[in-house]
């Protein structure tokens, strides 16, 4: 099979944001701590003033020296002022930088937290379309982009513009032609940089950033599937796949760096133009007796200061653009609300006996182009055990997802204990529904933490009791770390049956009024399945239970069996009743018996 690296996507594609939109997003974090920002800006201005005063002090010192030793006291005074300005500049910058470091650390943390919260609120469809590794890469890259953009704007570009314009104005006041030339050269330098970077460098940089994200997604995809890679002996193929993605990135980033190198050449040519013009004009004025040697020293010192700022300005404009590109994904996330948001007036769900009602509900997946449920009406009574059976794609899993409000219905309503699920907060609703999935997702944390995930305040005794009821205590006790054993990413250190029992123990401990069992015993051997079935009988007692099953042996004791087909309930009734009818369920039952 041919690999198509160019077509791989790290997640849902969105329209690009402008530089100003991304910069506005980052600036919103600066304004969260206005006093600390004001402190930094104030001392930035003081340091700019000290910087601009140094060429002036150097020029006055040279003018005094040209008068001969008779003015030695004045020369020493100007020397002291010149040195004092340098010392004061170092101290002021130190006073400025410490609060800036605190501001950056707080804001980088909050930006990452906000990005994670927003991504976590996105729909199941969004996460199904996105590479987890790529999303992680975007969030972590944006955190450091904040540091890059903030330093570039506040510490370098802003002060550089003030110094460059300030020195030019100082020269205009004394030598209009020199000052105007300086202002023209500075404007030309900035305009050329902005044009070249936005026109040539940014598109290349966006391409290399996208491929950097793709590397994260591809690496995470291969590493998380390492067991499958090894089982098929596909290490070389995966290495070739990653090499293909990194080769694309290498080629793109080389073009990006080449563009920055070419821009750097243009910058240096413009600096040479400024150097030649500034010093040449001052020497010309000196030959005419309109400038002193000190004035020439002022000009040379001013050029050295300006060239340093211009180089930094050029470098930081490039770094600013890179940082804006790196932060663009997170800025877009923060402008894109959750696909299934809580209403502004949503109230906490009030758990009750567990009644579930579908009232003329309609729903269809946006990407499928067809509606799955049309005017779907069903009532599940409190404490009732209802089993859902039917072929794949018939609507069983969607039925459960709608109860949890992982999706919103297109029409009608779903009510749990008389409360419209769209009118309550999603987190409170889901805490009232314990789910044991077919393929339980465990966190790379201890077994105790995984069992207690629904009740993080549970005592060790309660955790152990839940494990015993799920028939998990014995295998946990045999592990070297017992309940403190780390289970690995997605629980890879445990067998399928062990993971399932941990998930069942989690459901025991959650003690929710509504229980969803999605093929909850499918990974267990026959003997363990019988033990867990007995434990689950106790768990289901007094709770509304929805059982999704393909193995009909697990639904015999359900109060009601619903046979789904294309979003409709084809049949419903008890096991014996449905077998006697000889319909769809009876045919499924006959197939099951034949397979056994």
C-alpha cells in the first residue's frame, strides 16, 4: 500500500487567522495582570531613556576632550555620566526583567490550561478526527510561542522602535538632513522586513509548522500502537513512514530557513546603507564646520546603537512571525466554542431514580448525510434493565451517547429523571451515569487512581471493596505494587480481561443511578465472566441499566430487550417472548446457538 504523507491530516482544518488576531489573543493574557505589566512597561521606558542618553554623553565627553587638559574636570564629569548611564541601564533592566519572568510564567500556565480546557470540551467527533499527538504538539508549541511573541513585542520591537525614532528625532532637531535620512532608513528597514516576511517567509513557515504538528501526530500514532507494530513485525515500515513525514518537514524547514537567511542579507545591506549615509553626512557637516568631532562621535555611537537595535528588530520580527504561526492553532481553538456547549442558564443535574425518556427525538451524524433517529420515542422506567441488540450501525451506541449528551438531538428531547439533558450541565449529568465500555480506556496512573476516577475522594477500603466486587482484587494483589501499580498508557500493562475488571470496579465505586454496560464482559474468560455476571447482578439491583450486547447470553435476564435496526426498534420484549415470536431476535439467537 502506498503511503500518502501529503494527504495526512493532524486534525480538522480551519481557516487561517491574521497576525493581528493571534497577537490580540496573546495580548489578552498580558492584560490579566495590569499592574505587573505597567511595572514592566514603566521600566522599559526608563531603560530606553538611559540607552538614548549614552550617545549624547559620549559626544559631550569627546567635545570636552578636544578642548585640551584645561577642561579635565569636565571631561571626568562626562566620563562619570557616561559610565553611570551604563550601570543604571543594567540595574533598571534587571528590575524590569524579574516581574516580566513572573508574568510570562503565570500566563504560559494559564494559556496551556485554557487550551486544554477548550479542547477537552470539544465533541467526540472532533476528537475522533484529530490526532491526539498533534493536538498535544499544538498546545505545547503555543505555550512557548507566547514567550517568543511577548519578548519580541514588549522587550525588543517596542523599545527598538522608540529608540530608533527617538534618536532620529534628536538628530532632526540638530541636523535636519541627517535626522530625516535616519528616519527614512529606519522606515525602509522596517517596511522591507514586514513585506518580505509576510509575503515570502510566512507561507513557508506555516507549512513547516503544519508538518511539525504532523510529526507529533505520526509519532504518537505509531508509538501508541507499538504492540500492533511488533505483532506484525512492521517496525521497518513504521520507521519508513515516520522518515517520510520528517523528510517533508526537513525540506519545508530548509526552505523556511533559507528565506530567513535571504531576508537577513537584505537587512545587512540596509544597515550598510544607514551606516554610510549617517556617518557620511556627519563628516560632510564637519568639513563645513557645522559639526564638531563630538557630533561625529555622537553619530557613530548612535549608529552603533541603532544598528544593534535594527539587527534585533529584524531578528525579532522574524521570531515574532514564527511565534504567531506557532500560537495560531491555540488562538483558533479559543475562538471556536465547544460543539456541544452548556447553556448559559444550565443547572446541575439532580439525580433521581433513573428514568430515561426519548420524546420524539431526531438525530443524524453531520458527516453521514442521513438521519439515524426520526421521531424516536421510548421510556425506560427507573430500575429497569434494558438490553440493546442489533447489527453494527443500527444505533445502539448512539442511543447511549445521546443519553450522555455527547451529541445534541436535532429535534425532540431526551429527559432523565424529568430533566431535559440539554438544560443541565454536562459534567453533572455524566457523573450520574456510570459507563463500562467494551474497550476501557485507563490512564497511565495507579490501579487505585483508575478505580477511583469517578470518586477521587474514595478511601482505600472503598477502592478495595469495589475491586473485590468486580473480581479484580486477586490479580491486583499479585502485582508487585498492588493497588499502587502503574498500568501504562491506556492500561497496556494489563490484559484485556484485567482492564475490563478495573473498569467494572470503577463503575461499582461510582455508584451512579444509571449504569451503561457496553459489552462489559466481552474480554473475560468463561469462568471469570460467570463471576463478574454475578457481581454485576448485585450492581444492577435498584439501578436503571442499559446493556449493549452482541453476545445474547449476557441479556437473557434483562427486563426488556430492544432489537435495533437503522435507528428503529424492530422488536421489544423478554428473551423467551422474542424467541417464540420467531422474528429478528430469534434469528440472532439461532445464529448464536449455531456459533456456540
